């Protein structure tokens, strides 16, 4: 590795999330220290579990110190979606999770 102390901060804001977009931006063994993923409403939304599954597959969780996830998506089973990925984040110091539920137009924020 040419830059062993490299720290990547990745900020993604999208209104049209797709698996291809995530696979293009986040590659295996990428040393992401801080990840911010903001997703606006869109008709063909990528499932949240696809994003976090890709992070696990790329071993991004090994280096992640800060994770901000803000989405207009309704996540039916929040615990099973986030648990495996968060358990793999051994260095995680900051977690900001904001998910909107359109049924009652309220935001649920977990820190």
C-alpha cells in the first residue's frame, strides 16, 4: 500500500440510489474512516440492506470511525438490517441514524 495513513471521508447524497452507484463508489478494502450517506425519496429505492451488505463485503467496517445515515426510506426490520454491519464496526465512535417513516411524517433519530 502506498499510503498506509490515508483516511478517506466519503459523503454521498443521492435522490436515485442504486446498487451500481454504491458498488462504483465503495470498493473492496477502501479505508473509509467517515461515511455520510444521505438519501432522498425516490420511486426505485435501493434497499438499505444492500448498502450495508456491500459495506460488509468490502470490509469497510474494519476502518469506519463515524457513520451518518439519513434516509427517507422506510426500513421494515431496522435491527436485522443494521446489526450485522454495526457489530463489524469495531472502531466506530460516532453513529448518527435518521430514518423517516412516511406513515406519520415523523423522524426517528437514534444516536
